[in-house]
C-alpha cells in the first residue's frame, strides 16, 4: 500500500538475532512494501548485521550497549513521518504493522501501542510467571500514578508520529525504555491508541536478552524516579504524610505525659517526634517547590511543541541516514 508523501520507517534494534532477523525483515517488507527498514546492530557477536544487509535492510551500528542507546540513535538519525518500532526476535506480528501505523498517518494518535496482554496471547505464549507478574505490577503502578489506562506498558511494538520521536528525551539505558515512553506520553497528554496484537514466543534457540530480575528492578526504579520527577508534589506529599504519622506515633507518649502531669518524661521520643515533624514539613515544601518547576517544564514542553509544529515539520531534512 502506498502513502502519498508519507515516509514510513521500521526500526528494528538487534543484538544477536541471526536466527530470526531475515524472517522479520521479509515479513515487514511484505506488510509495508514502501517502508524503509532500519536495523541497528548493537554489538552482535553473530552475523545479524550481515544477514540484515543481504536482506535489503539499512544497517547501522550502535556501539553503546543497551536498547535505549539504540533507540536514541534511531530517533535522532532517522528522518521519517511515521516510525514503527519492533524487535528482531520475531515475537511481534508484522501483519499488524499497517493497523498500527494508520492512526499515526491519519493524525488520530501520537503513539500506537501493540497490546499483547488484553487478548491473553502474551500470557499464553510466555510461560515465565515472573514476566507476567512483572507486567501486571508495572501496569498497575504506572496507570495508578499517572492516571492512565494503558493495557501493555512494556510492549516493544509501537508506532510513533514524527512529533513524538523528535521531542522525546530518552533518559533510560535499557529495557526500561518502553515504560519511559508510556509515562512520557501520559504526562504530556499525548494521544495514545492501543491495538491488540498476537504475541508469539521466541523460536527455539533464540535467547531473550531480558534479565527477569535485574531488568525488573531497573524498571521499578525507573517508575520510582519518573514518579519523583513527573509528580513531585504527590511523591513528596506521600513522604510527608508518612513522616507526619510516624512522628505523631513517636510523640504520643510525650503528649500523654504533658496532658497527665504537665511534664514530659519521654524526652528522647519527644526529640524524635519533633525531628520527624520538621522533616515532614520540609518534604512538603520540597514537593511544592519542585512542582512549580515541573509545571514550568510542562509549559516549556508545550511551547516547544508549538515551535515544532510551526517550524520543525517545514524544515525536515530530506536526507535519510
């Protein structure tokens, strides 16, 4: 299918995917014949890059190890109107590619998520209980904290508008990237659509690069840091309430002393309670101050988007890397 004056780029970050990369490239060629397929090789020790190049993909190297470094390079170097991100392990269906990019082309969304969880395909194919539990835990935290309703926070199958790609600051280093993208879109009130896709497990012999526990901890730390950075008033208010009630509990014996005998005998507890209450106030003040900066940052981001809409699209480079 041809799209008038619309450049579509398929982004495939790869590390040791020689078993599947040929099929992935051919599948996306069939699904999107007019798209340019970019494979960024992230220090593979097999012949992933050679296979991809022979298959007709545009192959580039990223020497900093980590998926986020690859995506950062892709987003900064590749010029297109629509971007489709997928993995090179043949776990995402290329036949859904058109369905994912059409809302971007039609201007209905800035990010379209390939949702593996709603139809149960991920849980059916992926038998690692920790992965399934981790997905649900991350989904709960992100949607609760950022008032979202994203069904699959950590899917790597997504389509983006040029506006999203060229204004998204990649801050993470690894598989936390998808969580960061979801939170960024929710916080900046960007339009999101979700399309169920059928996930299939890796073929035999293909090894996942995701470390269940280490990367799971990184994702949770990312949520913690982004919660602090994006919602500082809520974050520090919760800390303030915790310290306030902790101080109140520590101060009860001293308060009881004063009420009964007009004298405080539990001096250490009184000092501890005072310190905790002071810390509670300071935490709340920190939240108020940082929230002011966050609101200013949001205004600056909106202004940046206006500038981008006014000048960025008109000045788009014609060169594709």
